[in-house]
C-alpha cells in the first residue's frame, strides 16, 4: 500500500515547474560544479600515477629504500580520504539547499 501512495505523490509533482525555478537551476549548477571539480581532481591525480611512476622524479629514493612512487601512492590514499570528507561535509549543505528549493516550490502552490 505504501508503494501506491508514493506513486500518487510522485504523479502530483510538477517537475517542469521545479526545473523552471531559478533557485533549482542555481542549486544544480553549484552542485554540478563541485562534483565535476572534485571528480576531475581525483581522476587526474590517479591517472598521473602510472604516467609518473617511470619518470626520474618518482624513481628517486625519498626515505631509505622508499621511492617517490610509494610516497605518491600513499598520498593518493590520503587524498581519497580528504576528498570523501569534503564531500560528506558539502553534501549537508546540498541537502539544505534542496530542501529550500522544495519549500519554495511548495510555497508557490506545488504539492
């Protein structure tokens, strides 16, 4: 029964009206800019590992017998943790912005 009521609710939402709202478009633009930027940083740094692994700069020994490749690889783990933490913190503000867009839609008579 819960499935039937959620279908009725979904059918009553005017998605075209939400898409036409300036606040929605601004929200989507900010979110996409953030997501594509963080994804680009992540991919570029990961793709650079196999490219730089055979370059002289990462073949040098940094600590004892540990070369720059190992240091760079460890840095990728740290980068992943940092990017995930940044995303989790930023997602809370995205949730608030999405709720504000829905509240505006409902204030304008949307259901």
